[in-house]
C-alpha cells in the first residue's frame, strides 16, 4: 500500500505540472500578445533543455556543462537537414555535396538532430562517466569548449562563427508547448524507471550500488545519452523558432542560465526543474525590461549593462548558501499538499519519505 501511494503521489505531481503548463499555454494563446508568446515559447524550449539536464544531473549527482553543447549540435544538425536547397546555397556555399539536396520534414529533421547529439554523447560520454564527480564536471566543461570550437570553425557545415540564416520557422507556441508537456512525462517516467532508481542508488552510495550488481558506469553513460537526445531535441526546436543563430548562442551564457534554472528550482526533482524554469524566466525577463527602461529613459548618468546577469548570479549564490537543495528539494510538489498516510507497524518517517526521491 505504501508503494502504491508513492506511485499515486508521483502521478498527482505530474498532473499538477501538466495542468499548470497547459494552462499557461492556453492563456498565452488567448492573450495574443506577440512578445508574451515569444517569451513563453522560449520558456517551453528551456523547459525541455532543463529537464534533460535534470534527468542526468538530478538522478546521478554529476554536474554537467555539456548539455548546452548537445543543444547546439541538435540545432545545427536539424537546421541543415530541414533547410531548403536554395537557402543552403546562400547560407552555406561550401556545404558538402551529399547534404545539398537533402531537405527533411520538420519532425524527422528534429529527431535526426537529437540523434546526432546523442551519438556525440555516446562516443565521448563513456570515458567521462568513469571519472569522479569533480573530474567529470571539469571534463564536461572541456567537452562544451570542444563542441563550441568545432561549431565555430566548421565553416562548411555551420557557417563558422558567422550567423546561420535561412532556417524555416516551424516551431511556434503550441509546438513548443506540446513537446514541453511530453518532456515532463518523459522526465517523470525516467525517474520512476529502473534506470532512474539505479542512478539514484549510485548517487547516494556508489559502493553499495556496485555491491548489489549495478554497473554504475554503464548506467550513467546510458542516462547521459538519453538526456543528450532530449537536449538535442530542445536545440532543434529552438533553431526552428529563432531561425538565425551563431555558435555563441550555445556557450557560457546559456549554460549559466540553464544551470541557474535547475539549481534554483531543485535538481533532484522534476517539479523543481519545472518551477525553476518558470521562476528564472519571469525574473530574467522582468530584470531585462527594467535594465532596458533605465537605459532608454536615461534615469542613471551611465548605461546599465549586465544587471540581469549580476542579479541572477547573486540569487544563485544565495540559493546555494541558504538552500542548496533548491526550492523543491527531495519530494515532488504533490507530496507537499497530501495528507500523511497512517504508519504501518514497520514504517518510520524516514522510510515513508524515501520513496519520493
């Protein structure tokens, strides 16, 4: 009965999140404000990216800087494959001959882009998963740098450091919202799966996990590949929304924002990741409006530059200092509004709460 109640609570949490984000999409669509639609569309794309990071980082305990790099790989691969032939001639004059005449529909191009990101993670991720947590974090940052350099210098495929243009605008509000809701379901299913349970077991006690037969390196590697696929999917959606971009969009600035969303919300829960995306997006957009208003009105005798990033960094430091587990730390959101079930004869408060992580 306890296991059944824990499973029911997880589904309640998923229902709350799905209903909340679906309502956000409906309200945004009804409001018909172009700026709001743009912000909410990017919010759903960031939701997919943050959930991909939560699937790996939240369950394994490994800090990863490379997921924004996987996002960039998915964006470029999908953009090139879905771009019209005449647009390729203008945007990528030196493109390889076998790619010139290829134009895939939107969804196949997005899936292939996500697959390429997963392939890169599969090739380079296995050695990283053999490292300790701190060494793996540094190595993942090195992988992000490598991906950025390749995207910046591979002129035949990415147009180098210049802006790639001519990408078809397939992604709209409801496209991003639909796949964002799907990503919530996938993240919850991943957490409840045997792979997610093995990941958390290795995170909490790697020696105990190994002693019961869990191949820790392989489990972490598979989780990295799956999460890289989701990150590449988010990048492909973003590419077909923004339609023109350069490699700088997939580097340190985006990495900082995505990590802030996850850490502020709570990396160990899907609810925390989703809440962090909504909260940081709201604060980020509000601060940016204030910064632009101050500059346009000349309120201060100098131009305000970087205020948004500085205040987000301060908020991140404060969160790490006073609430390192994030807003939603170990239990999903629905477990905070439920009534406590009666304890069995062999059940304690600790065992009752352990099933939520």
